[in-house]
């Protein structure tokens, strides 16, 4: 497992300064959230910035994943909109086009995956109709990802249409393909009572393409600094190691951007010995 950090937790930093900071601390992977500024895939300088990003990742020895959860990139008024389950086909197409750009970025950067989610159902469509929307929207993205040899890591997200691993399993009845895998958020499992977490890791281990990690309390979807929630991490990390997972373990603390230099170091110092122990004792 490679300790990593999501750039959404360094929102007040220039992204290239953020990469240098993370590498200096000791992180070996970065979850790159496409967002405003140099990481905006809709600007005229995107291809230039993407090439620079590739060079910097190589220079710093960082692996990467592409994250697509920017809050107001596609709509300045409504967080995360539009999505793959939006009522309007035109709105869904906006998200599809964005995700295709994310796939192109991942292909160039040789990223481990593109992480994505369903979005919130905001109308009165039935479960079946919403699943059809989601599957129909995912298919062209998945086809583009397959053609580009890029993995999609689908993340069940509290409050969204696909919120739990049970609903993710139902999605797989509509659309299932080798390039559609799982982004596993460990805090979400705890928040939603999907326990024991080690059992879920074992159940989905061979589909995990990306992992998010933070502390959390039961029933409250709030990403917390380690030690401020209720989670016990040694057995969780040992279970991950036992599956053979060796991808990025990405800290997701987007609301800690105001103290990013301190938060990134604190998270690293907490996780590094635990990951080392997990890899030592949790080897399959």
C-alpha cells in the first residue's frame, strides 16, 4: 500500500506546490481532484498543465489516481451537479464529457484509476429508472475507459443514489465489466454501519482499485482527522494488506485545507507505522 493524499485537502495550495509538499513528507501517491485552476480540464492550458503534471509526478516518484468529486466545477450554484443520474439527458452529458476528460488525463498520467460516483437523485424517478439512467450514462464512459485501458473506481457515497455496497452490488446487475471496479472509502463503511469493515474488505478485495481513508463517527458523514473519530485502524489495514492490495491509500480531508501543511504531516505520522505493521503482519 502506498500512502497518499487527496489534493482536495490542499485547496488553498497551487497543485504543483502541493505535490512537492506531499512528496517531501513521504507520501508516495496522490489523488488528483480535477478542479478550478491548473487542474481544470476545460481551460486552454489544460494539455500544457497535464504534461507538466506528468513530469512532476515522475520527478517526485508519485503514483496517482484521478478524482472527479470537485464541488462546483461543473455548476457554480449546486454542489456536485450535474451528475450521471440528473433528470436531464443534457445535464448527464455534461458529466459524461467531464469523465471522458478525466479518463484521458488518467491515460496520459498512467494513473491507477479514475474515481467517480453516481450523484444524488433529485427528482421522483423510481429506483429502476434511476439505475437505467446511471447505467446508460456509465456505458460511454466505461467504453472510453476500456479503449484507453483505464480503470474506473466507482465509489458508494453517503447521501447519493449509490450510497452503500449493497446498492453498488445492485448496480453491477445492470452494468458489469472488468474496467469497472471499486473505490473503497473506509470511513463511509463505518459511518453507514457496514461492519465489520474487515469483512467488506475481504468481500470486495479483488475489485478494489482505490482506497480513501479518514476517521469518522457512526451515523455522521464528516471526514475527521485520525484520532478524532471512532475507527480502529490496525485491523482494517491488516485486512487490506491481506487482500494483496498495493495501490494508493489516500487520505481524504477536504475540510482541512486551511491547515494543510499540518494536517498532511499529522495524517502521515499517524498512518505510516500502522501501514508498515499491516504490510508486515497482514501479508497473504
